C-alpha cells in the first residue's frame, strides 16, 4: 500500500483557534496505570493519536478490556492476565517497559519486548531495570526483550542518576502496590508525572510529593478504578503558538492552561512575542519589527522542555539574527535538522555545549547544540520525516517556504498530535493528502 504524503503550499499567515486535548505522553501512561485497578477506570479528554491505539492493543493482548469512545477511554480488568507483551509490539513505542511493574503485581512475572519510539538517542532502560531489582525483582535482559519475576515487590530507597520521566513513572507504578515504603530521590517532576501520581492517588495509592525531587510512596494492598480528565498537551499547545508566530499570524490555543507553559511563554516573550492570556485561551503575535534571536537551553521541568525545541528551531530561522539551541536532555534530539536544512533552514550543529553551561554530553561526540541564522528564505522540498516532532516542524517550515513541499512519513505526526491535518487546514494552511 502506498503511504500517504502531505502536499503543502504556503498560503500566508495561519489564523484561528485550536482546541488542545490531553497529552500523548500522559494518556498512554494513564492507560498502563489503569491496569492496576480492581474496577473500571475512565480517562476523559484523550487525544485521537496513534499512541492510544498501540497502547490499547497491548493491553488487550494482556487480557485487559479497553473501549475507546471518542475522547473517552474505558479500561477494566480481565479474568486472566497474560504476562507477555507480544513480540509484534517490538520497537513501536516506549510503553512496554512501563508495564513490567504492573504485570509483576498482576501475574508475578512479565516479559516485554525491546522499546522503540522516536530515534532521538539512547533512552536506556537500565534505570527501570535497576529500580525493579532494588525492589526485589529478578530481571533478565534477554534477546528481544526483558523478563522479570517477583512474588512481591518491596519498598526501598532509590536515587535516580538523572531525573528520568520514564524511570520515575516505572517506580511510581511499581511502588504503589509494593510491600512497605519507597522513597524516590531525584525524581522527574514534569506535569505529566505529577498528573499520573494524582491519578494513582484517586485509585487509592498513598503518594507524597516532597521538595527537592523526592517522592514517597507507601504500598497498599489494592487499588480501585478511577476517573480522570487529562490536562491539555503542552507540547501541542506550544507547537501551535509557534505556528502562528512563524507565519506572522495568530493561533488561539484553548485547553492548555498557562501554568503548563510558563517557561515557554517567557522564552517567546523575550524574543518579542506579544501575548494575550486569559482563562479561555493563550495566543501570541509577532511584534511589528519581527521576532528577535535567542539562546535557549533545554532542561528537565521546570526548564525549557526538550519537545518544545523542534518548533522553536523553525521560529529561530524566521527571527532576526543568530540564535543558539543547547539540548541537554537527549543526545540525538537534533536528528530532524537535515530535513529542515533541505528546506533552506540555515542551521549548523555542534558537539560542544553552546548557549549554556556544560551538560552531561559535553565530553561526547553527540551533536547537541545548534546555531541558527535568521531570517532564512525557506524553499519547498521533498522531505522524509524521522519522528513526531520533526514532522510537525517540517509542516511549520513548509508553511513559510517558497513553493510546494512534499512531506513523507506523516504517520509520525499522527502518532503524537491530535488530528493535525484537520487542525492545520482549519488554520488556513493549503494542505492536501496524496497516496
């Protein structure tokens, strides 16, 4: 079957309203957490993204009942749990590794295939594996996946070498039903992690969020089903704000509150963006003299989010002067740059730490800094998209390019953004599908 491509012909400033649903990164983790409930859980405001379907299929393969009805996902326990995530899910996303802890509680053993997701660098599973071992599980890295077994996990003290979001989520979902207390130091405190902790608390978990990146979890005997409303996706919200700024238009973003975008708003405001923020929406407008350059470093929350830098890079190309981006979270996050260079973006990548203090990649060969020259005249091109965020940034570049662009690999965008084709069309972008 021929894969769908998008053809984009620039049509001027993008204007209009976008309603942001719950985050891709949040919904799949909530679906895994719902495995632990003795009754049905309901997740409201779920986005229509490929990640939901993949995670639902995994859960059903394990014997969990999943029903998706528009923006609602209902998850209920099955009569028999199968402890093996099928090999067919190898490399599709990062979710299987998060199922180890819940499966150990439900079945006493687990096998999950090797992880996948976007090719943004090594996202090692060793933090997950080491945490489960500290909690008393026997864990074996096998060819093709990870096998674990444990009669009962035990609470313990864990300090993460780096505040990894995925490892923090693994520990949360493993510790809530463990015997005794778990104290996690150097935990990730991203809004999606806190949101997951709140959902587990609704299910009956005893979780305390302490200062200095410390989470204390007291294990309980069982968890019940719960209902929750997912907060708006801050990656998607920023991406559409950037779409308005890049094209000289104005996109009003509904459904994502200001508190999830604090650092992003200030970064854009320093570049000259003029904001209107109220309880209903946020929007940003270019100043008459155009956007200014900036030096930005990504970091763990509450720093500038790594997923925000992809649309920011395109904005840099349409801002006056030289901008610098220093990526400190993933060592290969700049994998999308060649696609943008093909469209005329003047970007150079370096293995030095530019635009901020030395980070954990300073003595590696990882190309994790970029210098961007603006204002660049972009041109239409035929590009293949390597991942979700790269895909969205290519759409933004195509929206201001001279000539038609052909984007291949658009399924990546649809894996992580809610109905992106329809959203862009509603903002006035001349976009059409072709097979």
